[in-house]
């Protein structure tokens, strides 16, 4: 039986691929890609000639069984996305689940993903955080934001540049204008930018410019009242 490899690819700078990832992409029988045109450019740059097949959210329900069957008869397959780690706001979960259910070995390589650099560079607490990915564009969006209002951990979102101002305005209404946040865009690319401030300050900043590039938005969690902290400390001392 073969193996399924989950292989992260650069989110911008092509130097951000590991030597191990290059080796695996050369050794496997097949590479599954979210967009064969984007991934074809990367493989050509890396001088990799492994066959490339399409695997994206519109066909993954139809193809997972076929891929699993190929692995069961001895082929090893690598799954990549357009950028970053497959399965993180990209196709991958269905194929991994299918392979796990069939007893096929799955190995995920460490590598590039957008939200970790943005979180660490935000200046907000990163010892405990939650990753929300993309919020619903319409139905359920406000409900999800309301559910996060009292979250004490740092919150990380992905967002389109076209909806950034909308997100900032919605969070200001629910979280309050003084909540601190950070917006990172074009990570690892030539025009990489991270802007930090309160939600109000970020709105003022981005209202004055055209925003391009994928966005990672990091917002601080709700601060506890001082009296709540004192009560918790007293309980811990008693224990």
C-alpha cells in the first residue's frame, strides 16, 4: 500500500519550501493540486516532473475514492493547495478522512501557513488562540461574530480584501471600537504589510487606501474584569 502525503507549499515567496517537500514531490506517483496552473508553475520552478491532477472543492467528493484506490494498490500521492497547508481553509479534509477510514497511512509535512506568521507578528497574545478561518459571507456571519464576543483568547480570521472594511465595521459594533487588532496582507511577498491598532484606527487606515492581497486578521480576546482575575487567583491559592 502507498501513502498520502500532505505537502505545504509557499504562500508567496518560493524560497519557503522545505527540502523534504521537494523530495516528496519528486518521489510520489501523483501530485493532486487545487489549481494545476498555479501548481504547475511551482513544480516547473522546482524542476519537478511528477504528473499533476486537479483536486479542488468542486470535484473532491467525486475523486477521493479513486485516489484512495490508487494508494491502496501501491501508489504514493501528494496533496498540495495553491498556497500553504492543504486542509487549512483549502481542500484536503475529505481525502484525509477517507484515507484514515480505509487504514491508509497519512503523513503531513510541516511547512508554510499564513496565520502563524500573522499571529506572531501581531503583537497580541499567541500562547492561546482560536482559528476561525473565513467567516460566512452572508448567512450566519453576524451570528458567528456575536458568538465570539466574549472569547478571551486571541482570534484569527482569513478575509478577502473586498470584505475587510465590512469585517472591521461588524467587529467594531460587536466587540467595541477599542479592541486591539492586526491586519497582515501579502505575507512573504514584496509588498508585505502588517498594520496594528484599535478597530477604529484600522478602519480609518483602510478607508483611505485600496487593499489588495489575501488578509489575515488577528483580534485580541475580551479582557477579563480585574475583579474576575482576583477571584480566580484566590481560588487557585486556596487549592
